[in-house]
C-alpha cells in the first residue's frame, strides 16, 4: 500500500457515508468511528545470532457489543496503527454482517516474516503474547491468522497463552492446526465463502458459473482457496493470479489463456506466496506485469491481496467485460474508484461480506473448542454455506429494498446489528 493511502481514513469515510444515510445520532457515531481500546507494545526478540531487536506491535479492539473482539494478527513490514485500526473496524462490520456473536479486533507486528527464522518467529509470537495476554482470551479477544502468520504460529500463541494462565485454553485463538484444536475446513473457509457469494450473485443475475472467467490478484491463502473453489464449485476458469516476488521486489501476473491450474502453481510457490517464474514459464504460463490482472478481459475481478489496490488512477483500466467485483481482500477499493464501479454498474460483493467465511469458520472453531467436540469437514462446510448464503441474502435484500449500492447495504445491516446490541446493553 502506498504511503498516501490511509486505510483508517477509508474505513471512517465509508462509515460516515452510511451513518449519514441512516441518520445515526452523533453520540453513536462518536462511539463507532474510533476503536474502544488500543494496545501498543514493543516486543523484544533475541535473534538467532544473539542480537536483541525490538519490534512495534499493536492490538486494536474496535467494538465488542456483539461479543468478544475477533480478528487476525498480521506480521507485515511497515505495519501502522492506522492500518490495524481500519482492519479492526472492518472486523466489527464483518462479524455483524455474518451474524456471528463476535466483535471486531485486529493485531499487527511491524516485521517482515520472511526475514525471520522459524525459531525467531516462535519467540516473537510468544513475546507478543506475554505483553498482551491479560487483554486476550476466549471471552475477551480472539486472534486468528492473517497476512504473514499461519496455523503453526497460532498454535504457539495458544501454547504461550495457556502457559501464562496455567490451563489449556484452545479458544484463545483460531486458525490453529487440525490436531491442536483447529477446525477442519478453516484453511479453505475464506475462499469457500467468497465463492458462495459469487454463486449467489450469479443466481440473482440469472447467470451460470460454468465457463465464467475470473482474474485474481494475489496468491496467498485467500487467493489460493478462492481459485480452487471457483473452479471446483462453479466450473469457472481462472485466467490469472498475481504475486509479489520477494527477490525482484516487484509483482507479476501469471496468465494462461485456457485457465491456470492452482494446484500446479501451488506446487511451485514458496511459503510467502511467491511463484517461481522460471518453472511457470516452462509450464506455458505468461508472466505479465503486476497490474495486468486488473485490465484482463474477464467476467469477475477478485482482488485478494492488500488494501487500496483499485484507485482513481487505475480504475478506468477495468475491462468492459467485467460484471462482478468480488472483494476478497479487506479494503481493496478506494472511495473515488468505488464511485466509478457504482456508475459502471459492476456488481459489487463488498469486502466484509465477501471474505467473512474465514471468521465464520473461526467462530465454528471456537464453538468446537468450547464443546471439546469436533465436526467433520462436510459438516463445517455445509454450516458455512448456510451462514454465508444467509449473510449474502440479508445484504442483497437490503440493497434491493433501499435501492442502495451493495457496500452501503452491507454497512446498513452491520451497523444496525451493532447499534441494536449497544442499545440493549445500555451503551448508547
Ligand atoms: N484474518 C481474517 C479476516 O480478516 C480472519 C479473522 C478471524 O478468523 O478471526 O477476516
């Protein structure tokens, strides 16, 4: 994300816009425009070579009217508190729109995960927990994997937290490995949910997924599981994915006319989502520049990487063929670009609805941890399908009823649910 883009300004702008539409009272706005609690920590880390380094870390708890704060923990070079604030705010709306009894939170550490060895990562996670554990817990705040973190790191988080409190507490974190309190299906849940949203959209537009084409930005966990499910569940064709190349410090788009094979690309991708260009070319892929995904002639565009990717300066590049924009990433579209999408009548599946499958499955994981009783993958995915379909319907119906843009409709549903809970609890 470029320096001029402040995701928290974007999150507040989006909120203000719908707060005006809802005529929300000033005191309620004041409550919701900012997080309720923020923690800034400096995490010391003994490096493998004996050196001591200090990393800036954050945990932001935006709102917990509906239940404990919930949201990922990122390891990201250049992480800022404003990005974490934005992501925590979007988590509040995400959990509300998904209709799960959780609030919004997010954490981040300003570190490039690829610069750390595995033992260094473990020590950094444990150090973060030691500074924050009193403010975390299944009834307080429950992190999950996000950019730069994974299931193994969540497991260390759970272990360190359990050490601190002196008892086994699997529900303090979700996205754990299966076999250490994790849920089957969690790995692919976000992509699965995105494809459910696309399926529901196609239904309403009177279209069929078979042969539909998509361009995906990114090739991390969300992009991978979206590509696989788009092909398997809908019979669609993914024309390209893109990735950040660590060595070149540049991004590339990997294109194949007849459609990419996500499982093959996965086999030549490292743990940070960088695809091997040489092997891809040998297998017949064209390697194009990093922005090419945005101007592809496809039916569906799926940004599944960072915030602020579709902006005033590149939105016009979107092909006339594009009918649906499925926001798999959090905050991929800036306000000015949003206006263009709206005018061009591209059907928008807004981020915190589109990618809510991850946190919904995290909720299922917490439920299984509480009950100490674990479900089959088929059971998880069928419950997830049901929840995502219901969330989609509530937003779509709001959009139809009030004749508003899908993003505004999602905000309306979410804000209403949070405000109702705040009123019932006597907060406003
Ligand atoms: N990090 C994911 C998100 O942005 C998942 C959050 C969670 O499972 O708590 O939605």
